C-alpha cells in the first residue's frame, strides 16, 4: 500500500484476515500533531488471525499548488477540465536546504484562457437545456496545467482524490461522482494524465492532444479526442509538399511527443516519396538562447525554402522573435494546427517572415453567445480571473499592492504620493469589449470549438447513461448505471459509442477507436490592406475519403512569401534534363545530386532520370543522349579509296610474281635457275601469288564463304611458301656444313705438307723428292662435297609434307568450328563492325603457330648457310627475306591490336602484302637482276666459287664446290723438290 499526501491511518487496532486492510484518514489537526498508528496484520501462512502492533507515521511530503475553477456543491455529476492557462511554471532557485513547495505558474495565455471559459460556457449552456440532461446539474473542477507535465499530474491526482490533497487509489469524500476529464492540453500533458486515468478506467476527452502515439488503446484505453489524429495531419502536410513538387525541406519540431511523432510520421511519408530533409531541428521546452541561435543559423545556411514546423505556439514564439530580429525572409513556413491561427505567433511585424505561410487548421465554427460570455467576467470571482484582469489591463485589483507600487515609483523619482487613488489600481469595472485581443477574438474558433465538442461529448454520454432503460442496459444482466453513483468504466462505454450533432453547426460527432475524422482547412497567411496577417482558407483536406480525393487546394488563391503568386522552388539540385542522370553526392541526401551526362551508348528521355537507358545492340545514342539512333555499319568495302588501293597493290604483287615466274620459265635451263631445285622456286612463287590474291578476299562485306576462304588461303599460302623456303635453306645449310668439314681437312693437310718440306730441307738431301700422298693414313676419307645429302626429291617431300599438315589442320578447322561473319557491336560504340569470327581461338592459334614454326626453321637454316659465299649467295637472300618476314609480322601485332573496325582488316592486308613483297624482293630480285640485266653472269663459271685468298679464309661456294675439293686433294699430294 502506498500512501502520500494528507491521508493517514488512525491509531486503532486492526485485525485483518486474508488480504483486507482497513484504515481511516486523519484530520488536518491529527497530521500536525504527528499521530501514530498501530496495525495488525494476518499471518497468511497459517491462515489464523495474528494481531501485532507496528508503530508508523505518515507525513505530508509536498502540497500541490493548483489554480482553477471549482463548482461541485449540490451538483449531480462533476466534469473535470485541465487547460494550460499559463505558459510555464515559475523558476526556482533549486535550494534543497528547505522543504520543497509546488511551483507557481507564470506567463498568462489569453488564448488558452478562452478555452477554459469555453468549457464553463458549454457546461452552463448544457445545464440550461431541457433536451440534454434535463434532470442533471453538471458541476466542474478545472485546473491549470501551466503547460507542464508535473502540474498536469498534480491536477489529475487531485481531481481523482476529490479533495485538495491527493491520495492515489482513493477518492476521499461523498460528493457527486466524477464523469470524465476534458484535457489536458498538449499531447505531452495528455499522455501523462492518460496513463494515470487509464489505471482507473477513467474517461478522458482531449480537445488539443493530436499526437499519434495516443491512438494506442493498449497504452491509453480510456483516451478519446475531438481533434483529429496527427497521422492525418502528417499525411496532409506530406501531400501538400508533394503537390507543389518541393523535394528539399527543413523540419522543426517541439521537444515533446507532439512534435517528435508529428515530424516522424511526416518524414517517413515524404522520404518514401523521394523528398529529402535538409535539416531537422528541435525547439527547446525551456527557453535556451543558445539553442534558438543554433536553429537560426541552420535556417539561414540551409538552401531549403520550405520549413515544416510541428510545435505549439508557446514553444515556437521564442524562435519567431529571433527570426524577426535576424530578418530571415524568403522562406515558406508550413504550420501545424497548434499554431496556424495562434495570436501568440501572429504578432505585429511578422508578415515579412511569416507572410505566405501555409498550414492546416481544424474545423472552425461560430458559437453563439460565447463572445458575450467571454466579455461578461467578474474579476473578483476567482484568482485566475483576477490575474487575467490584471494582466489584460496592466493593473492590480488589490489596493495595498497598488499603493505599494505607487510609493516605490515616487521614491525612485524623489517625489511624494499626492493622489488618494494610486496609479495602476483596477476598478473592476473596465470593459473587455474595446480591447479586441486574442481572448475576445472569436473569428477563428478552432481549438475553442474542439473544447466545445469535448464537453458536449461527455454530456451526451451522461445523457445516454441516465436514460438507460432497465433490463435493456449494456452491462451484466442488461443492467443500467445510476447517474448519481456510476463507475468511470460505465461512462466510458457510453462515451465510446456516443453519436451526436453539435449545436448550431450540426456537425455529427462519433468516435472510431477514440478518434474523429481527419478534416482540416488549408490556411494561407495573407497580408491585408492594413498590413496585418489574415487567415484565408484556400482548400481543405479530408482524411476519411479516398486517397485521390482527400486534398482540394486552390493554387491561384495562395499568396506566397514576398507577395508573389508563383509557388517557391525548394530543391537541393535543379532537375536533370534528358540526356543526363542523377549522380548522388557522397554523404548527402539523395535529393542533392549532380546531373551527370549519360555515357556513350546510353540515353535518358525523361527529366530527373535515375539511370540512363542502354541502347540495344544495333543502336547508339545521339549527340544529345536523349534518343537511340541506328549505328553506322562498317566494313572495308571494295569501292572506298582504301579498298581500291589495297586491291591495286595486291593485284600488282600477284602480277609481279607471275612475271617472275614467267622469267624463270624462260630461263629454266640456265645454271642460275637450276642451281637449287627450280620446282621449289615455282612452288614458292605460286604461294606468293596465293598470299597476294587472298588479301583481296578480306575486303568487302564479310560472308560465310569469304571468312572461310580468306583465313584458310592465307594459312595454306604461307605454309607452302615457308616450307619451300625451308627446303631450299636446308640444302644450303647442309652444303655449308660439308664445305666447312672439307676446309678444315684441307687446312690440316697443308700444315702437314709444309712441315714435311721443312724437315727435308733441314736433312741436307736436296735431291730427294718427297711425295706425300696421305699425310695421315689413319684419317677417314674426305666426303665428296659434290653430292648433296638432300636431293631435290627430299626438298620437295619436305615442302609437300609441311603443306599437307597445314591443309589437314585447316580442313579440321573448317569442319569443326569454321569462321563465320558476325556483327561486332562492342569494338566501337557508334558502329557495327562486320567482321569474321575465327570460330575457335585455339584452332587459329595452332594454325598460325605452325606457320611461325616453319618460318623459324627456314630462318635458322638460312642463317646457318649465310656464309656459303660465291658469286651469287642464295642463302643471304633467304636470310634477309625471312628477316623482313619477321619484322613485318612482329610490327603487325601491336598495330593490329591498337586499331578497330575496318582498319584492322587494312592492317592485316598490309602485313600480308608487305611480307609477301619482302620475300619476293629478297629472294627473287637478285636472280631476276642476273637473268635480265646481267645474263653474262648466268654461267656455270659464275656459279663456281671465287678464287681462294692467300690467307685461306675463304669459306667456299654455293653453286659448285668441286674446285675446292680438287685443291684440297692436290695439297695433300704435294711434292717438295730441292733445287
């Protein structure tokens, strides 16, 4: 059991069985004397009653300091109310060396005081009606929550207890039953009070608490409200932002549940739709100049022109003051219902900052008789009205206070008090009508109308409870509740099911899970002819209808900031035009982006495209990158200049080769032509004709036959060419090796003969003739260099076999994976290159690797035979020809890889032609020169070796080495004769 406040147990012995405990409350006198109590409890383990005495004391920890209105005497039912009449609680010095006291309130709020008077007016109006609760007189208990959670909790506990000092869990007194609590102002306050009231199933009807968190019936089972749920308002503001195409907005929220939940719901919806939040700031609940200054700097530095504010007018007003001082203009503010029509915000001079503001206001209505009630106040009736009177007229109703202030002022100016009635004293007869302030302004009764509906909701619930027909009731046994003695949960049933029409407006009110329909007026702050802000309705929002029909807004009726008629633009980055796409900036919201031109081959044909569209294979982007156009078809055509040039060169090469062949046919019986197998020479010329002509097949639009013919003809042509060269070079290499052996033997024989002659001369027998027919009888006989190891048949067999191997490989290639024409769309972006696909990279590599092998062998053989010197050195021609061949194709590889399209074909043809011309020139030009220009050298004698030098360094001939062999034999059989 928890006991606080001024409820104490009397000093009486109690024997309790089970869990029952009885006690009674002490009087104020007993509290002051510190009475003691004795309590007897039950031993629950044995079930027997066991009484013992336990001395304890209960002391008042704190007293509540509450202001308000109270009229419960001789009333049938009491309705509770809670309003934030003051803006805040008075600050304390934080001294803990003395007993704490409940803080007072400060900052009188005329707007919320009007709400309070509206509840009083509604109750009086109901009591005077004959059709609503005709036999019931409503009383009221209304407290000032001071816009503070602690005061709201104090008022709730006090209201439930039924006396000025709260006792949780107990209602002390025998007065009229409590009906419901109308309040408690802001969402934070209602959340705090709803948690307490929910414990006792006590109904609460709010007129101002819109936070979406309060819709949870699990947490707040007895909470209802006559103002729309903020989920509707958040959706409405989100749709407003999307309606005008704003993608870059700032948000400011009060540091309470109302602001946090409202902005949270709004941000979730707009961010899902692609809107970005430039900044999110929180307004302090306790005035903080540093925080306000930080928010001002954020607003000024941000490029967002739209700022959404979820806050009460009390929390927002310090920021507005600073905005005016800093002259922060050129912003459009989106207001929540809590401040959209607040006079606390709409102060003189705000039009430069807040002109053009758009906001959502709850339904407004005219309440007949309310203004007369507001103006007809008795300033001496209660402390709240007295404070209001003194605040609005800037005077005091207390004579002593006025006299004290007058004396103080006189002292400050060194004067004397001369008047009998001091300045600043109210008479109590001042008129409220001429003031025309927030309190008496009934032109925008929105929250006031919500208060009015809340009171009537409680009244209709009580009316239905009172007129329940016994036996047809909703409770156990179809019973009814007694209007004079009912439980809160019984009234809650009727409140949830209440359905009525509001007087004068005929608006039908009913609750769905404690909420009413989400209807708002869209309000625009426009400057009138007097330079003042007026509230102009430019549309409405109804959250209860279909999504597409919820918002209606008259764009032409809106006047924006700085009196412009065009909606402001609020974007972090301007729209990306067709041909570009959005490029997100690292670390920034998605609405902040760079417009990146689409890459080649990609287009965007819409504004703000997130991605560029890739053109299909046969199409490419135009220069503007906003449309796909057909690609250029490219191949090396016969008719273009480059193609004609290559055809001419190829034909010229083929004709020259044929001409050389003709020359050889004419001179076929001459020693030069017969020197090294003329048939191989003709096969070599034939292969060169093939390579010259096959280059023409590479031209033109690739066809299946041309792809197969070009590569195969090239491979076979080079195979025949290189194998013929290899056959010729092999013979020359073997001749060079044989000549080298003969020369070595001759040199050794010469040295031996010379040594024998010197020995005979030294012996003194000059008449002796020494004949040396064999210097070394053990030596092997000299090979006959006139006979080639490889005959013409061998050479031809080598060429035929080598060519046949290549032919077999090419046949397999053509049968398995033949080359075929393709459209190459990846080599060059803007073109489709018609080219031949080799079919298999492995096959083509193997085939041309084989040609490379033949070329290497031919080069090696020719290189070894290069020193076989005579009047005509064919080995040197073969060596130079192969060198040219390698140089051309080694240069071809990087050139081929660095080009694209038809120029790749051109490079390949140039390589074929260059290598063919190189072989033709190096091998056959010297022979043709002799055959045509120097025919006198085409003799058998010229094919013999040159005269041997004295130093013996000559290495022999290539046309005939018989003379060299004879010289060697003569040297070995030399005779030395002494004179």
